[in-house]
């Protein structure tokens, strides 16, 4: 479905924000259907949405900031996780595996947080 596709694309590109993307996609579909039912041209509506997506993407890319240092990664990951300790651990993992490395977060049967490299 469109909503799943939007969520997947957002997760692929940003790694976060899938809930927001899903809510926005649902609103677009709902309002789009309402407008078409009221007589709007579906192709015109589609073109309008595509133009809006281009403009929003352009605006977001202009305001985006590179996250490069270990401290920046820790701060960003801490905000995303809602826990600075987890953010610090993610930054440590990123430091070890590099930008192209893969980090897998798994639930453990033990208490606490640990970083394991394989």
C-alpha cells in the first residue's frame, strides 16, 4: 500500500520518522479521495502533490545538517532513542564500524546495555 511504501522509504532514507510519514500519507490519501469525490481532477491533484513533495524535499535538504563527529552522532542518537546512554553507545558502535558498517540492536536476556562487535 502507499502508506507502507512511504514508511519504508522514510525508514530507508532517514532511519526514523516512519510514524510521521504514515500519518502524513494517510492524511494525503484521505483528503485526496475527499477532493476527487467533490469533483477535483485526480491527475491535477497528483501533479500538485508531486510539486509539493519536490518543494518540501528541497527545503528540508537546505536545512539539513551533516552529522559527522562522534559527539554529534551521540547527541542525535540520544534524542532518537530518548536516552543519552543509548546515544553514547550508538556513537561508540558507529566509531567502531564506520559509516558503511551495520549496527544491529537486539533485546537481551541480561540487564543493562552492552556493545558487542562480531
